[in-house]
């Protein structure tokens, strides 16, 4: 069924809060040093699933264990009103810098993951997980965002206060916007192993390039072996080789959602001097590309750029003053506030996009950047933008 554009653009507004009640249940058991090992049924004393109808156990089946003698196995049926979120107590390693885990799923999964402080403040990230073998992931803690609906008295992640970790399949969330993230039918299985809030650093998806001409924040160049974001409107996201690197392929088809693409969180960097949004795009079939910036109060600003059907890379540059308030969005002050930006959304209009004989097509996107005007902040000073201090 075709859906309107607005159904996609409130996606992050529907992402669920990690409930305090669940936190109280978890903290009824004393924290353990390494619940991430998951080698025996003892792990079930510190792990819970919010979906009471889901089955949670420790499996020893070799194909479903990444490391050691066992792994968590979650069997669940996504449905509206249920939330397949795992929460486990976990003590961070001294000097922790990353969250690490191995995960395997049976269908493409919009994954939320993160850490929770003792006061229930939670910091999360989002990832598109493809089915198949175990994936080993490592994400820098300072690339997590304060979760939707969460508050923190000092506005930063305090590593020494981390008490638990969370993982959730965001499929089948309520409402039209929730469905845009993905809709599954039938029984699902998810395996989780080797979970740690570790001292070892992780490769960053975000980098900063500083020059006399200004600063560029590279939000996504798809060089890491994962997709940091989530599919929208039934899009099939894959990393594909491109020259010496890789790009993101957004696969789409007609007959489903009108708008197909991806959403990615923006880093907690100072964006007051934002001037231009840049990316590269390529398609052999042609499309209208919609780029949206969303503020923390859910105000959304959109700019539309045509991508020609020539199969060549095109450098897309969108000045900040080219973004217009989306017609279905409301902003209290009526202007785009770069310092309040939280996510970037990139979608194409399948009504106008070219299709092949199978009624489908693909758009390649790469090198998503935010260009800032010259200012006082330099690359050497930018560790200060991390949500927590070391």
C-alpha cells in the first residue's frame, strides 16, 4: 500500500523509551561482571525480555554460538503493541570506550542497542542487521545518543554509572510511522553473544576534517562493515563495492511504500555553523531525492534534488537555506536550528523513480557530510563534543 511522506518522517519520534519498571526488575539482582559470556542458564538471572510471550534461553547449539559454550536465543513473534527488547545487567570495564556484541537474526532487522545508567538515562544507537551468520559489532560509546524520551541531569553519558545494556528489534511498532521501519510476520529468532562495555576503542563512523575553509563532519561514508541507520519504507539496504571503498545501495520496488530510503542519527557535534549538506548519489534509472533534517522537537526540514538516470556519481550540495519546513511539520520558532538537529533522512520517491523490468530499482548513496563555516573550533578541540568526558 502506498503511504504518505509524513509517515516516514516521524520515525525517530516513535522509538520507544526504555521503561523504568524494567530497570527496577533488572536491578533486583546484583550486577555480574560478565553476563556477556552467556555460557550457562545463570545468564538468565540478569537478562530479561520485555515481550512476555517471547521465549528466552541460553543455547549451546554450535551454529548459534559465536564464542564460548552458549549464547542468548530469543524466539518471538513481532506484533503491534509488543516490544522485543532484551535488557541485561552488565558492569563496564574500567575506562570503557565501546559497546561490543555479536548478533545473528533470521530476517533484516532494525536494531536499537545501547547502555543504561543507574538513574535510567539511556544512550542508544541504531543499526540495520542483515540475516545470516553472526555479525561482530563494536561501537564507540561517544557515538551513542541520548534516547528518545530519556533525560539526563548532566546531559552526558557517565561510563562509571552504566548498569545495563539493551537490544531491541524495532519492527512492528505501532502506527504508520512505526511500520515504516519494517513489518515482520511469523516467528523470529535472534541470537546475542559476547556482549561487553569494553575498554578497547572502536572504529568511528564519524570523522572530522578541518581546514581554513571550514570543517566537514563525515556522517557516513559506509567504510565500516555495517549500516549505521535503519531502512525506511521497505527499502533493502546493502553495502556495495565502489572503487576503493564502498557505498550504500537503497533497493526499492513499486507497489509498496511510496518513500524508500534510510534514516541515520547525527553525531553530537557542534553544528551551529552548518552551511551545506553534501552527499554523492548515483542511479541508472533516475529519481527525486528527498533529504530531510530533523530537530529534537521533531520539526523536519526538507530539500528535493533530482538525480539523473545516467549511472554516474553526482555530487549533491544542499545549502542550509534550501531546506524548507515540511508541510506536515510544525516548528515553534519557524526556523531550522542546526544546533538542535538529531537525524538525517534520505529517501526517494518511487512514484517518480525509474524502474526496471522487475518493477524495482536501486539508488547508490555515499559520503554524507555536513559542511560548517570557518570558526573557532578546530579538529584538535573536537573531542569535547563527545557526550561524556574521559
